C-alpha cells in the first residue's frame, strides 16, 4: 500500500517549514506548494489524504482554491483544513466551511491538535485504500469463480455427452452427480 500524502499550501515558506515539522514522524509524505494555482496542478496528478490550505494568499486565495478543488470530481472528497493568521472572524470561518472545508483553524494554533486532526485523515485515507484493494480482490475472485463455473459446466456437458455415446457407467454417473450445481 502506498503512503498517504498531505498537500501543504501557503505563500510563506516559513509556514510551510513549520507545517512540515509539525507533521514529521506521521506516516505521510508532505508536498509543499506556495500558491493555489500550484496546488490545483498537483491535485491533477496525485491523490491526497488531506489539504492544509492558507486562507489568505495573494492571487488565488484559499477560498477560491477550495472552490476549484470541490468542483472537481477527483478531488471533491479530499478534506481541506483552512489555516489562517486572521483574527477569529466568524464570517471568514463560515466562508471556509461554505466552500467545503472540514475545519478552519486560526493561528496561533496548538501543533499537537493539528497533528492529531491530520492523523485522523491519514487513517481514513489508509482505510479507504484498504477497502478499495479488498473490493478489487473480491471482483477478481468473483471473475475467477465465474470462469471456473463455466469450465465446470463445460466439463459436465462433455462427460454427459460421453456417457450418452458410450452407454451406462455407474462410476461416471456418480461423478456426474457430484458435478451437479445443487450437490454443494
């Protein structure tokens, strides 16, 4: 199974370094980008367990970036946690939630709290990966079972044809009886 990735989006490199340090030691690969545009490009080619997104950036801000993320089929279910240095403005928080954020955290924040929240999304991502793998295995097993049933049916028909052309045979009748679908 592959390692979960978390996308870090902030226009300030010192904030990206701090986020990478906070997440260090978790079973995750962090990808740091400095703009919403760059984040959207990364999201085209890679899946992420979560996105930590600065709300206020020059150019495309976090809200617009989140809106684009949530409009894409591939990324609409990727959890977004907004991080912002803005004061606890309820309007900004509501704006974040309205564009699809799962959380809105103002700085300064408790690094252990952020780490714990991200860990939950890493765990959920890993569980989703395991479910997808199990689903694929189940699909493969069902296809193999269907193939074997088809081969068994063909063998049963061949044996029945052979028995019909060669006359009664007690052992062959016993084998044909075992090959009947209802004899499980």
